[in-house]
């Protein structure tokens, strides 16, 4: 668990010597989906970055990635992060906020040159600094009701206003808990979509979490073509029933792209008709069978071969 890297998510580890898997140069033989550069959410390789930040960035670029999405990290100054990205030939247009909230994220994003500030997990109230408790957090997620999602939407509107004043765009990133049925059959994700100002709040659609929760990214992209600007491209192993919780007992098992349950061709076909600008591979830890650096090459090759 590394809460400083991404807001309230479970961390993992993995390692790979790039040359052992032929990562010395990018493969560019096929068209990319959407005709846009393939990006990587750096949370995927958090353990590798902790061991060798600059070396890992260069290996990411060697695979073929040209864009990354990062977090506001207290471990590294934004100016140093920007230089590391530039040295590796990587662009960064989106940043996920962490425990420091918008006060930390906005100047960090502007310093590294990002255009989007994304909230990974938004709760009705901001957790008190230094008092995070995973058990209590998971219990809070499972207990969210319609009024709570209305409060979440109100927080998003406020953060959207802050981002706009800073010359940035705020975005909401989903997991699976937003799709747990509420009283009356409504789901929280729809409440957030309805209650947020379209000018202030755009959405980063995490396709993997949405499918794991039993919902269809194509349907949402089709219904709300102007709300989505970013995608997270991930996969999970098939589950017997929808997963709408983040605790270990109900979390789906991660999978490399093409090795799980999601067919991304119709999703990209739908995304072409929207205002989606950026998309990022993100694979959930733990990496138990395939090391992280090998996994992100499998993910890249899957997308790069998709016409």
C-alpha cells in the first residue's frame, strides 16, 4: 500500500531487466488505437520507479510509450520530475492528486506541464491528514448512499472551479464501488455524472473497473460523448459476478491486456466518436506471475497491434 503515490490504492511490486525481454528499442509496426500515442499510468510501475526512477522511465520509453500519467508525489519535486520526463522523451498531460489535495496537485501539475488534474478516489469529506485507516476507508466506501454521491459531486464541482482558476481541467476517475446499486436501483456513478457541471468536471473512464462492476464502457461513451477526455485501459480476469468493492475478498484479479475478459475494439470504436484525448495503460498490482516491466510491454504490444 503506497497511499502517497495514488489516492488510497493498493500497491505492488515487480522487477525486470529490460534487455532480457528485448526492450532496447520501441516497436512501431502497427497503428495505435484512436491514432493517438499510447500512455502509461506510472502507478503500474511504482515499485520499479522507487528503485530506479530515471532508469525505469527510459525503459518505459524504450518499449514505445510516449505519454505518462503521474501523481503528485512528496518524494520528488515537480521540477525534477519534469526534467526526468524530458530526458526520457516522455510527455505528461495528466496528474492524479493524492493526500495533499488540490493545494498540492495544482502547482505540481502546472510545474510539470500537465493539463488535467484527476481525482483518484473522491469521498464526501476529505480524510484528516495522518489519520488514514484502510479498514475504515473500505467500510466508508461500502456504506456510500445517494446523498453521499451528491456530496461527492459537490466536491468535484468545487475542485473543478479551483482547477479552472489555475488554467487546468479537473477530471473524475472511477473505480468499481461507484456502481454498487443504491436504494431505488440508482448507481452512484450516474449521480456524479448528473450532479456535476460539464464545464468544470470531465471524466477519466477506467474501463477495467467499469467492466468488473458489470457495466459497459461503450454505453457510457455513447451516452456522454462530451464528458470523457481520458481513458484507463486495464483488464481483469473474469469473475463469477460483478465486483463493486475494493477489499481483497471481492477485488478482481488483474490481467495483461488480451489475457483477461475485455474486448477493447468496440470500446475504442466508441471512443473515436467522443472528445477523448488521452488514454493510459494501467495494470493493477500485485504482479505475481508476470513482472511489471514485462507486463507493460505485453500491454503496449496488444494496443500497438490494434488497427
